[in-house]
């Protein structure tokens, strides 16, 4: 019998807390009954919602925390006030102790990243973690990272992001050899800042069976799905993410305004209501409701702060998938293979007198 996936939930995170977290978990459990939950937060507030879902209540353990991290708290403030006692920290610590396989929170992004890095630490060879988003495209879905975990990057960090993003694509999309593109101001090799150009040269040298380097991609290539993974640093990635979300809302508002402007438009909208429902689903798919904190020695998923129950259910589904598809091991395998290749190239490039001598032993 397959072991259930143990999922730790920060019930107090996000704009709506247990009123979204509990119904979202109940929705998810209906789809994936091979799951159990450890729910952290104010037990009284959690019980108000949990009692309405007997199936979820039977599959859950609730642990009280009187401290919750505010959405406006600075990461340093959240660490000082919430370390070891907040619902967010306790959910992350459950992953560290092995009580849970993964943690999900819709809380403060900066606080979640800071607490996760302090509690779980980064994986070997990973200097800085990243926030990876699942992006709807014309071809299906892509992974974009970093979308806000850390600002700025050197060439090696771009390479690390490429490895982690490719491993996530293999785990989530079941793609044997995903393509990786570096976000740039043009596709020509001479364009872009030096760190990005250096990273491109490094990636070209890695001949990996686990990913394929596509080259530079531009901003409009993200929505096209030109590559399975798009790599950039956190400042640019976060702007791209917020721009895409704002554009989706703008298009929705324009459509709503146009379709209610006259009686004829309203009749047309009624006839085409199925197509509009499909458009809404494609613009806001459940699978894009959570971002993965990559590079940590544990699986942590960040749900959007204003998420609804359906969206939080999707964030839990991402966490479940990352556990079942062994995301962490895929990242370790990817990093180890890249390191072997880089070491091999270094040896091959050395002068004969500098190469290790064969001993015959």
C-alpha cells in the first residue's frame, strides 16, 4: 500500500485564513484521498470551518498556534516574533522533522522564504533558493523562475536556476528532457548584461540528458511557451508575473464591459458563455495557484495571498505532485550531473602536465 502524503498547512496564512484553507483542503482530499493533513493555527477558528467537512476532519490533526504572520510583516520581524511559535514556522518545521512531506502556506512571501531558508536550509550546491511559478502558455504550461525570492543574480546562480527549473519540469510535467531558456532583451548572443551572457555560455557547455538549453528568450516568448522553463532573476521575474496577472484582469474587465454594453452584446455573451468559462479557466488555472520554493531541503509551496478555496486546493495539489514525483531527488540528480560535467571539462581543458596521473591501482 502506498504511504499517504503528509501535508502541513499554515491555516492562518493569506488574506482569508481558515475560511479558504479548510474548504480548499477538503476539495483537494476529494480528488486525492491518499493524503493526510497536519493543520497549524488557532484551533477555535479552524474548528469553525473544519466541522463542516467530516472527511477532512478524520484525515487531519490540528495543532494550536496563537501566533500568525501578518501579510505586511517584514521578514526579519516575522522571524523574531514567529520563530518556533507561529503557524507558518510550525508547518515548515514539520517538513524538517519528517512529520510532513511538504508544507503549504498562502502567507507573507518574504516571511515564508526567510523562515524556510532558516529552518530547512538550502540543498547542497544551492546558494540561494528561488520562487518558481507555473505559467499558462499557448503550448500548455511552462515554469518561470525566479519570480521574487532574491533580487539580482550572477552567472552561476542563473545556471543553478536552470538546473532547478528543469528538474521541476521533469517532476511536474513528466518531460524527459525539458528545454530551458534565459530571459533576455533579445535572442542575439551579443545582447544583454554580462552575467546573462556568461550564464548562456556555461549552459551551452553542459551536454545533459536531463535538459536541453534553448538559448535566449524574450518577454513575449513566455506566453508562447517557447521553452519549458524560463530563467531570470527575482526582480525581473516578479515584474513579469505581476504584469501578466494584471493583464489577465484587464482583459477580463474589458470583456465584461463590452459584453454588457448593449442587449445584443448580452445575448451574444449568453450564447458564448461556455467559451467564456473556458477562457476564464485557462487564464486562471488551478495548477498556477501556487509557487514552489526551489533549492530548499524540503518541499514548500506558496499560495497567492488573495487565493480562494479552489486556488488553495490547487496549491496543495502542486505540493502533492512534487512529493509523489520526487522533486528533491530530481534536483539533486540534476545538480550532480552538471557538476560532473563541469569537473570533466575542467580536467579535459587542463594541460597534460596538470592532469591527474593514472596509477593503475
